[in-house]
C-alpha cells in the first residue's frame, strides 16, 4: 500500500496494490495490520456505510462533536472530490482543508481522522461511496459546517449547481460551529 500525506499530514491518501490481468483485478481494500503499519493509525472500525449519489450531489461538511468518527473512505463506482477540514482549534492546520479525487478507477482511499469535518462532491454521473468509521453514527451529536464557507475556501470542482440536503443547506460557518479543542 502506498500512503501519501496531504497538505494536512494527518489526512492521507492510500493506494492499494492492485493485481490485475485481462480477467479483472483483485486488491485488499482493508487489512488492519497493513493499515496500521502504513499509517501509524489503529483502525478500530465499528461501522461500514454505503451511499449512492447523483452528479453534483454535495454532502457535508459533517462531523460528530461527541463520539467523533475517523473515516476511511473510498469509491466503488464513479468519482468524487473528497474533502477533510481540520476543526481542531489547537491544531496548526485549524480551518485548512485537504481534498482528493477518489474513483473506482484510481482505487484510492482517504483517511479522515477524528477532529475533521468531512464532505464530498460527486463529479461523475453518479457515485457509490463506501466508508468505515471508528465510532457509531450518533445523530444527536452530528453537526454540519457550510460547504461554501469562505473562511475555509474549499475549491470544489463544481460543474453546475450543488444538490444539497436540507441539513447541508443549513450548515453553519466555521466561526459559529461547535469545534474540537
């Protein structure tokens, strides 16, 4: 597995070793021992999630203020622009974002640690998105930061209007958000 830290060192892009021939391909999408050796992170995952979204669907920026979740994310159909925003006030990269194109074709994954808000934009006709989490979903602790907060300045590769849920339309600014210390 190849691991490349982003501009925020805690956020990493992982590219698995893929074995392929004219019949297709095989790769380990997750191996706890390899994940820990390559990232230095213990992958104690408790939940797997699978979503499907159409082009221009933008989900995020989500996080849980209690029961924070680390997320290992990947795409199995289509392509997304995936983003992690550091919302740890004591961090030297507070308020900064890291982004990566994840697709079924490039088979990359993104590690989004606890203490980060997470979101993604579907850039293909549709995308199926899988992610492992280090804690259970707790809707009472879920928060949302505005995807277009100018203080963060994410450069979304949006082609058209973003398709947002009601929750995502109501996201708060980073300045007003509950964040981690």
